[in-house]
C-alpha cells in the first residue's frame, strides 16, 4: 500500500521533497517519514513538542495541509537552506556602490533557495547626469541585465534556478523600455516583469489624459522627463502583454491601501509569482489547504466541504507556519529581522476547482464564485482567530498597533467578532492569507487542480524514463476526474466539468476577484486567453480585473512567440513537415541518427593547457533547415576525460530533442571558473566550458540556426511537431517533454515539476 494516488505524485516526492544523503541514498524511506520529519522539526519550539508533533503529523497526513516545497524539502534536514519562499530585497540605492551591494545580497538569497523581487524604479533613467564623472547614466535596464547574468550562474537550493521579479513604476522615465524589454527573447530570461500601476494612472487612462514620466527624490522634487498620453502608454503595456505575455500589471495603490501593515511599511515590489507584495527585505512563507481532500460525499446531491474539518485544519496550519518563522534560516540578517518583527505568513488553498466539481458547481459560474468567496472567508476567519489565540499564548507580532491595524482596508471588512478579538488580545501574524503557485505541490498531492486555477486538463500522457533506459507511458489524470471514474465507472463526465481550455477569460477574472476579497496578501493566478482573442477584448480583461478589486493581473495568450499550451486533444493528428521558410522544429521523439551527417570540427587551445580540445558539431537537416544534432568533445588531456564525455552525452541528448536548444550555449557561456578564466582573441572567457559554449554558438550562427552572438534563435519558435502528435509548444528544459503549461504566472512542467519560478 502507498499513500500516493498516482505514480507522478510519488515521482515528485522522490525528486523534490524526499530527504536523501549527498550521494542520493534515501533517508526518508516513505512519504510518512517525510511528514514525520517536518512535523517533528516544526514542533521543536513548542512547550509540548510530542503533542504538537502528533497534531502536525495529522494535518500533513493524507496531503490535507501542504506546506510549500521549501518547507517539505528542508525542515528537519539541518541543511543551510531557507524555508521561506518569497523575498523582496532592499531598496536599490541610486549609486554604483549601492547597486552592487544589492546584487551581492540577491546572490546570497538565491544561493539559499529564495525567489526575489526588486523595484528598479529607484535607479535614475538612461541619459540622466551622473555627478562627478562627466557621464550619463545607463539606466535601470542595463543593471537588470547584470542581475539576469548573475541569476543564471546561481543554482538555488534543491538544484533549482533562481527566480526574480522586477517591477517599475508607471511614471518612471524608462518605463517604455521596461515594457518592451521582453520583446527580445534573449534578454532578461531570468526575470518576470510587472508594471506598478497607480490609481492616478488608471484614472488618466479612462479620461485619456496626459501622464508625466518623472524621476526624483520625492514627488514634489521630481524632474519631468517626458509627458505622454496615459492611454497610449496603457496600450503599449497591453500590446506587449498580448504579444509576449509580459509585463504583468500590479495595482500598487490598492495593495498599499488594503495592507494590514500600511502604517508600518510601503510596498513597491512582489515576489516572482506576484502573490506576496512585500516591503524592503520582506519575507513570507507559504502553505496550502487541500480543499479536494475535504469534500464529503463527492458527486452526490449532499456533497459539501466539511467546514468543521476545515476550521480545525486551518488552526493547526497557522500554528505550524508561525513556527517556521522561528526555525528557518535566513540568507540575510535584515530578512530575519523583518520576518520576526511582522511574522507574515501566507496560508492559501489548492484543489479549489476539484472541490467545486465534486460539489456540482461549474468553475467560473456565479454560483462557483459565491462558493469560493464563502470558503475563503471561512479560511480567513479561522486564520485570524487562530493567530489571535497564538498571540494570547506567545504574544503579538512586535510591530502590532491596534488602532492603525484595524483601520486598514482589509480589516475594515472583517467580521466584528474577529476585530474585537484582535483589539482585545492582539494578533501573532500581521498577514495570514495568500494564494501561492502550487503547480508542483499539487502534482505531489495526487494531481489536484492547482491553487484557485481551473482544471487544466482532465488527463494527459506522460513518458517516464525507466532504470533500463526505456520509456513507458502513463496516464496522468486530474484528481476529481479519477475520483469520478472510481465512483461512477465509465459514466460520462457531468456538464458542469470545465477546464482552462474552454473557460472565457472574464470568468477567470470573476473567480480571482471572488477569492481576492478575503485574501490579505495577493493571488498567483493566470488568466488563460484564447489565441484568437481580439486586442480590445484582451484589454477588457485587465480593466475588469481593476474594477472588480483584483490586486494584479497576469494573462497568457498562446501564440508564435509564447508557444502553444499543452495539447489535450484525445486524438493525435499527423502534422506535416514545415515548408522551407518554416521556423524551429519541435520533435516529439528523439530523432534516429542517419548514417552520415554534415558537420565541422573546431580546435580550441586553452591558455596554459598542454593539449588542445577538439569540438565536433554535426547537423541534421529537418524541414529544409540544418539544426545541431550531436556534439563530440575530445582531448588528449586525461584530466578532461570524464567531464568531456559527460558533456558530449548531455548536449547531444538535448540537441536530439529539438526545439530551441540555443539555451545550451547560454548556460555554457555563463559558467565561471573560480580559479580564473583567460583572455582569448581580445575577450575575457570565464572558463573552458564558456569557451566551448562560444565555439558551439559560432557554429549555430554559421548554419543559420541563431541570428548572432547572444541573440538567440534566428526566428521565434513555433509549436511545429514532427512525427505523430498535435502541436504541444515548447519542451521542458529539464526533462525535454512537451508538457509545459502556464500555471499561476509561471511556465511549469507537468511531467517533472520543473518551474521557472522555483
């Protein structure tokens, strides 16, 4: 017997959350061992650790409470990692020394596994005078490029790349460059971008008024650089988002108005997925109640959420998360001080769509929105009351001030009995609720619907690599769909079943707004839009989000640039080869090697090395285009033998998968040797691996696969698939499978759980 309801759930646990020795030997023999490890670690600071450990274990058992992945993977391991998911870094000073101090802090935070957010509005615009050096400023975008390069070289804890959010105010003089930055596919690939949109700007958009772009130490002293029409600037934001899925939009005045801590902080940035607006050095940890596990009598007339069980589970979860504040490590002392002064936590939900399906409600309907609001209000009430009880037992958070706290926008709409309890006893945690991105954790819990998103696909096929090198196929089924099959057999799915492929965008907004009312932080949510949505209808989505109380808006419209979403069609269709002027080809299965290939061999002489390295790159012709197929790296230096063989096999495997493989060059060129690099042909090369990356890059330029040095693909990738299979978009950079989908603002692989956002 196993606790896992699906093979993919066990695979995710083994890969992401199972405690292992450095050599990969498991320490957690079962998932129950993982639950016990986490429960014991979070109970250590309690007066009665044994009793609390049993209570915490019961909450974790059966995947009812899902702490965020960093807690599951790190608690009780004694490893030097943070259990916090979200960080916003300190305010960037408008000076060279200050900027690079902030860069160092970012590197230290990502090294421990934290995703970070930065507001780049504090850096003077491009062309502004720099006193004392007779030069003009290069602007915030140039420094964002530096952050981007740093992020590519840092592996965060758990072998995950760092994730970053960059924000900029809508009145910054460089805002138009910021909006257009992601139109270059090779630029700022490690960043999510969002514009901080003020209420004044939205009023100017509605009234088609002028809008000043300015910079200075204060609003009164700011220098006006340009004046534009607000509606023109809004249309530029919308057009970039329509074409490139970025930047997102953050309604920053609403965030500060509703913030429980508005009297003690000003927010100007969020974490990478947007669900945590945070002040400078702000940190937050996340966890989710699995609503799909709390429905009694699913699919029957009497189906309902067990609200008594929900209240008990929320109370325990709040206590567990509060204990994380005291047990976690922090990359920087400023982050520890900020977290302990405010004790911010973010309890949310996952499995909402599945729970709605089980109770007979169609996601996106008025009834479903009303039920979502009711469930989340129940969670908010229970969370605040649990935090009040913790304050009675352990004390309120240090910066608690009763009158300004209760006067905040969020607390003004809270029930009187909750307000009275806070006024009498204080509260342990300044903010308590948030809707986190739960893509990977939802797979671990049996492929429940993610966060408050609709079901993405009822089922899809996943290829699994076996120990003997063969691949098998397994069906991955949504949790509610599997339950329906178990209970009803082959009976067709009811009419109220809907998914992200068919849901109108404005119904996405309706659900987000319903959830936001009782969430005191924010929400990670993607509004899926059809490829053929008109630009005017697309803009209406953002205006509706603003008018209905959302704190931000993130959309995803599949197109030639962003890539198609995961195909969920029941019947695969054969796709013809593209014509001679077609774009990059995505291959559903690795190509067989022809008997003969065209290629080139390059000699690389690394300074101070006795023997040269020889690099052979062979190409295959597909659809009338040459594309890289395999690499051979050879050297007489036996010290190089192991890594050259490994590199040969890994790069060749990636090349044979197809798609945009130019990232291989980018990754190699970003490798720095701590012993130092070398000067070659007038350029500083940071390592032998970077030099090899440069050789491969020049070859890809020669065959026309990429445009030029550092420029990525010659043309934007399209979801063309050779062999059998419907268009499926971009392959996962981790496992190579065509199962990438946009979840809660981040591209996530449903096969291996890889996520750009960590």
